[in-house]
């Protein structure tokens, strides 16, 4: 796939009026219109801006003071400082710039310096809500106090596990309990004894049976058997039965009073237990309450803890030996399921022994749970259960009161995370919810923790494309991220910046513990920085790529056994980087060398020219020449872009072709129709083509086809064109030149080959050293042009021509030939139209005559 990228740049005026040698075909001698003077190629000094290592003022980087922070990023750093100082919750920061610009490190270092100016944020803990267990309470504590509360609660429970069993087994408690039991037991026994005495006085005995109580008549101290009782007179039997029935009623009343008495007994025992337990609980909790006497919320919580401990004192009175063994192990208290409700879950806690400082958190995996926090579950008896101790903090909790750095792309790729972050910023609170609840789906019953206030400055990091996409697609984005910190890709070349760049290299050496670079090696890195910037007047500050180059050069210096990294090591590192990435470039060059892809580098042909494309494969880009051809004939004035017709051409390429029609019509068809039909195509193009950087190349091919003057195939051309015929700047100029150079070099440089580029791109030239050496030896040439007329003269050796006083272009010039060809198309088109009209009229007349004769 080939891509032509253009960039705006005001073309400079040309002061080079030269003539080219006559070419085969329409020769200058035949027409007397050879260009007046040869167009001079660019001098060596314009092809690459070298760095004088002697002017750097040091021998190795070990003599330099390493640079602190980034260089040339004042705009971005001022924006970060402004955003960090703004207290408003909606002035969060979006840091945008290239991936390897060092923005993450720079932001981290800058914010670290701000931390000491911020107050230390409070601690936060979750505790049980004894009234509503599924809504845990959030307690705010001064910095460093959370751990004391956690340990204090464990200590209080440990103390109760030891003291409560001892108190309930003590003699005082046992005596008071026996007294209560004896009081209610004696009352029941007295009632039974009284009833039994009354029954005996009436010769009735009360018997206890397995099923309850029974009464039977007695005679002389013995129970009367049923068969004897049945022989008694009826009156006597009725009298005995009436006495038994009365006694049974009294017995029933006594039995009915027993549960109420037992309830009273249990109530008194409970009061006794609470009395004993309250003494132990207050002794265990009072010290903790005293330590937090300045925290009303904690005191309220401890009161609730105390009341619940007193009510549930039975938890500490384990009857089995196994439970008693657990009681003897205080270290297990935090894991004992019986006492989980009394534990404290620290969400944010600071170490009281360390100097207080606000947090700076970089969340590398901003999933919903890692960002907002989550409520975990454990499996018990085939079911998932949870409690407040399973609430886990997220990055928002950890960064609360400080700064939170997040990669924007990773955040947007995590489901629900982006919306959750915006909701937290807007509400200024951290509310832990299940993702299924956010999506409105059904969820199992879970916890609803009390939200925690959110006071964090959020810093998102991403590329420019992502920033502008969010600004356009999400209306909330601009409301919550009002500070844009835009990192530059490059800085201007100057003596001062060259020195700063050297100090930056020294800081890379120091950070990665590398061997020092000598001055020529630093000069080579600076030159590569200009090449990475695609502009010899700029230096790339993509710190990651520069650091990679320096580290690779250090490796090759070590392989060579050198203690200092030299220019040769840097050059080898660059070559090795290219060699690892250029497999496809080699295959592309091979197809041209084997003439599978047809590209001519010698001779001259009509309507055929070499265009230049740039292919981008990851971080590696290379130039690839491509044959462009044009065919013309009489037509309706349409210039057909075959790439567009085949759905291979992009919008920018289509625009470039349409500009060609405007140029042709505006220059050559002022008083006649543009009766032209032309076709343009990139030969052997099997991928998409976009960009307008081939529009001047296509125009040259059209002019050659119209004038029938051949174009030298030893040249390749790049540059866009406007409707006035001015050649405009494009991108990837270095790669394009080098791509054609490599093809020519493989076939043998003959001194006639070269490349035409827009003059506005001269400032971007940072060509490879082998290309510069070939130009210096006269084996290759780079021509810079301002207009199509200058370019066509170089490509054909024929003068472009200007309009004379009679309104005609100079006789024999390219423009004259083109205009005559277009005029001939118009005349032939007019003649064809007249013939068509005449033929239609004869046919119509014959038909009319025929009708009349009939």
C-alpha cells in the first residue's frame, strides 16, 4: 500500500534558471527551444545538516551535567503545573503526545515535586453496620490512625476471649447464678409440696409418670387399684373424682406458671450475664475509646460494638475443647468467623512512622474493579457470601487526596471503567457498585457500602488522536478534563538546544548506567534526532527512541570491547535497527531488481514517469518508486483516475487528480472547450493509494502525453501541485529519495539519475550519508523546484515556455505543444459535432420528405 502525505509549506522563490541537455525524441536542436541554462542540483550542504563534534565543547558525556526533566516542553509543563494547582474537581489533566516522548516520566517527576505541598489525606476504614449489615459504614480517621483502630479492635476481642470465660467461670458469678436458679426452683417445689400435702389430706396421691403427672386415690397409705375403686359405692367414687378434678386444676395452674417463671429466671440470668459482660467489655473497649476520644464517629461505632458484644457474650463462651483451644490463640482472632463483625477493614491507611505525604498512584491496569474497588465473595456451603471485610479498595481510594495517572487507551478498553471514573469525578465520591448493577442487569444481593468522598486530581495520558476523538464524541470529557498538556514532538535546532540534547543523552547514560559517549557519537545521535523529526531544523524529543538508540550503541561498543561509545557504534546501532525491520523493503527492492515490478531508470518515454511513495510498517518507513502512466485522447474534458474508479484511491489522491483538471483548464483552455479524455494510473499498484504528493508527478505525465515529449526515466518525482502550477511540500521526502536511490544503486549509478522535490522540502532533508556521498561524487542529483514549468524543463530538456505579446506560448515549447494539442482536440470535437448534427438533419429531412410524398 502506498501513501503520499503532504504538509503545508510556503514555497520559496526559485533563483535557478537553467537548461537541461536535449533528450531523445523532440530535441532542443530541432525546435531551438532548449532551456537557456542548466537547472543546478542542490549543493551538498543542503542535503544533510551535520553536527560539528568539536563545537560541542566536551570529549565525552561524563563531563556533562545530566539534564533534569524534559527539554523543550515548557508549554506542556506549564499546563501540568496549572492543572495540579487548580483545586476544582473538574480541572483534571489530559496529557497528549507521541508514545515515546517521555511524557509519563515527566508528569510523574513533576507531580512528585508537588506532593510535599499537599496535605496528607485522611485514613478511611469500613466497619460493620450493626443495624443494617448490608450497608457498611465508612469512617474517616486522621492520617496514620487506621492501623491503630484495626489493631485495637483485635486486641479488645483478644482480651475478651481471655477474660470473659474466666469471669463466667468465677465463684462470684456461679454463686449468683445458683441463687437465681435456687430462687425459682424452690418456688416451684414449694407449690408442688403444698399441692401434694393438700392431696394427701384428701387421700389423693400425685404421681410423676414419663408422660407427665397423674393422680390416684389412697386408702391407709396405699394406692387403690382400679378394680377395687370400681367396686366402691357410686357416691364415694363421684366424691373422689370431684376431689381429683379440683386438684388437677390446681396442678395445671402450677404447670402453666412454670414457663413464665423460667422466663423470669432466664431474664434475671441475662441481666446477670450482661452485668458481668459489660464490666469486661467496658474494660476491653475503654482504652480504645480513650485513644480515639477526639473522633466522634469512632466513639459512636465503639458504643455500637459494646452493645453488640454484651448481647452476644455467648460467642466467647465456647463449650467444646476445640473452641477453647481457639480462644487460647489470639493471633487467630482476625480470622475467626465468630468475631468478623467486630473487625475493621482499612481502605486507606498511612504509616504513622513515615513522614506524611500525599499519594501519587499510576494505575497500569485500570479495570473497573482495580479503579473503583470491588466487593469479593467466598464460597460457603455451595453459596457465595460476603461481608464488609471483603470490600477491596481501588486506585481511586489509594490516590484519594493526591494524583492518579491512567493510560487513557487502557481505560477506555476496560468495560464500565470510563463511565465509573466520570461518575466519581462528577459526584465527588467513590461508590462501589457491581458492574451488573451499573448495566441494569439482575444481580444477587450484595453489599451497598457507604460512599467515600473523592478528592483526587486525575491525569490521563494518551495520543492526540484519542484526545480529539474523546473531545468530539463524549460531551462529559471537556467538562471534567479542562487542562490540555500537549507535548511537542520536536524542538528547534540551535547551538543551545544541541547542548541541551547532549545533556539529555548524558542523563540517559546515567539513568541506564551506560558507557559514556564521545563527542562524535553525540553528534551522530543529534543528527539522527533531526532525521527522526523529518526536519533538519528540528530535533526529535521522542525520548524513548533516543534512549533505545543510545542503549543499543552501548551494546555494540561492549561487543567491540570499547569503554566509550563512538560514532561507529551509533551508526551500527542505526543500521542494525533498520536491518531488523527492513525485510519487506528488501523484498520490494528485489521485485524491482528482478523486473517483476517495472521501474525504468534509464532512457526516456512519453507519458511515463517514476513516482515516489512511502510505506509505513510500524515504526519503520521506506520509500518505494512506482511507475505512473498517462494516456490522452479527444473527449469531454474528463481526467479519469483509474485508482479511484477501482476504489483504490483515497479522498486526498482524488482531490489531487481533480486539481490537475483545474490547472489544465485554467492554463490551456481559456477560449476553447477542454475536449480532453485522459487516464492516469499507478502501474502494478495492488493496494490503496492516498495523499496528493503524486499530483505533480501525474501532471508531468499528462504534459508529456499531450506534448508528445518524452520524460527522462532517470528521474523520480514527488510533490503536490495547486491549480496555479506551484509545487507544494510533501511528507517523507528523505525516505522517498533514498528509495529511488537504492534502486538506481542496485542497477548502477550513471551520474544521470536524480529526484525532483518541492523546494519547500529542502529544509527537511537529512539524507543518509551514502546518498550524500553519491551526490558529492556526481553520481546522483537532487533538484528542488518551485513550479511545474521548472520541473518539466528538467525532465524533458525542453523549455516550458511563457506567453508572448500575441497571447501564444513560445513556439516549440512544452506549453505551446500542449495548448496546440488541446486546441486540436477542441477543433476535432467541434467538427465531429457538426458532422453528427448534419447527419441527423439529413435523416430527419428524408423522413419528412417521405411522409410528404405518401
